[in-house]
């Protein structure tokens, strides 16, 4: 790859000819999901020391499908070089219905580990896409910017493979992504910006490696220089919850340290407001999914989830409300946008009913999708 050649990946074009021994042709159909799950443990265990010893698939001192060099890995582990690497090769199911998938694991003798996955986000109702969003669309993550569909924090990073050379997902499918995770997300006041930047650089390097293996031209630029500062917990609600004027929880209640909202900082595919956070989960989340490639994760759910919400003012859209979730999808200029208010249990149904109408109205105006008003069922 030529490091001086950069683009956003949207105009990548296929190479003139793919050799018969290209890895995609050799692996297609040979690792079905059930088989991959059965052998993953054995493969990861057997390859665990290959990168260190110079045998097996890592003889060129590169890990994670050849995308990461020793310096890349050392940067992720504070300069340490005694890192074990193991992987499940990238493959597809027999009919290629779930897209390519693969896993790579990096682990230090001191117990730190990073897991890398290539997979297509599951947009089926009841699928894994919504669970993935709980972690990887958290307010703790900062958008990568520059037209890249991705985000990063000091414990998580993800990037969608750009459409173009590798094809475009069906309108009902989620994007193909590579993500990295270092364990549970710990909500502290300060995000380790240095570690966040290393994860952001690594996920772009991994996607560039995948694109090169696919025969795509062009290289995605490192995003670190343009990324916004990490989000900070807000200390007050002088303007309103999540920084939205007039948005407040019903009734009078005592505020605790955990009630402080954390709101996504920087322009990106989502704006998430997490509040009442304990360990890796927000007890209350308000989220606007602006990019239709991610909004598709909620498409099936929005059509069949509870009591139906009606839109007024001539806007197209559909949604529902139940005791633990209110969700509405509207058709905007850029495609479908999802607005949601989610609680971790059904005891906050009054909060959801109080917050959702004003939240949808304010966020629709912010992104240029308004005026949008919704009416909740009785």
C-alpha cells in the first residue's frame, strides 16, 4: 500500500484481475458459521504462540490477517513486544448470506488482551446488531470523522468497510465492520486519549489490510489528527437533559453522581446520551442514529415492538413504545433516522413517555429532519 495515497474508500475500484489462488476464492464456503464456532477454540489455542516463534501464519512478523506489524501491536500494548497473536482466518458461509467473518486475538503475558472481529452487523429482529450497538455506539466513543463510518474510545473501536470495491450490503443488511475491544467499558471521567488514538489507528490499518487483500485500490487516512476530544460527563442540567433545552425527567428526584449525562462529542453517525451509568451499561440512553447504514439495525424492531406511535405534521415514519423502550424511525433527506429512549428495566416507563416526544422533536430539528411531532398511544 502507498501511504501517500488517501481517500475515504468510497471510490475504491477493483483490481483488473483476481488470481485463482486469492484467499477469498480458496476459503469461500469452507468455514460455515457452525463449524467456525466449533473449531475456533482449537484454532486460537493452536496458533497462540505462532507469532512469537516465527512459525505458522505469522512468519513475516505480522498479525491479524497480515494487517498489523510488530510496531502496530506494540503501540496497542504500551510498547511491549512479547504479545501472543492468534486468529481464525477470514471465511464466508456456503451461500455467502452472512458476509465474511474472522477473529484475531492479541494477548500479553500480563493479562491484557485485545479481540479483533470482522463481521457483518446482524440487522435481523432479535439479532446481535442491537447488542453490538449497546457497546460500540456508546457516548464514550468519538467519531473517526473524515467521512469514515466508525468510532473509537480507549476500550473500543470500530470501522465499517467502505462500499465500493467489496460491494454494497443489501438495504436490509447491516454494514461489514472490523471492531476491536479490550474488555468491558469502564466509564471514568477521563478517557485515555493516547490509547483511544492507538485503537483508532489500528482499526483503520486493519480495514486497509482487508481492502488490499480484496484487491481494492486506495488507502484510508489515519483519523487521529481530526478526531474531536473525548466526551466528558456533564455536571448539571441548566439547559436540559443531554443538553436539549426543555428536556427533563418527570417529577422531583434527588440527583446522584451517576445521573450525570455523557453525550457523544464530534460529528458522526450517532449522537448518544448515556446517563446513570454503572460499569459498562447506561441505565438510561437517548440516542439518534443518523446514518441509515446503522439505522437499519432497528428497522425490523421499529415495525413490530409494542404500542404504535403516530407522527403528525405530514412526516413519514413508524415506531412503538413499551415499558423499557420508545423508538421512532423517520424518513429524512439522508434516509431513515432512528430516535430512541431506552431504559435498563421496565420501572422507568414514565421516564420514557415523558422524554421521547420532546427528544424526537428537538433531535429532528437539529439534524434538519423536522418539524417532526409524535403522538404516544394511551
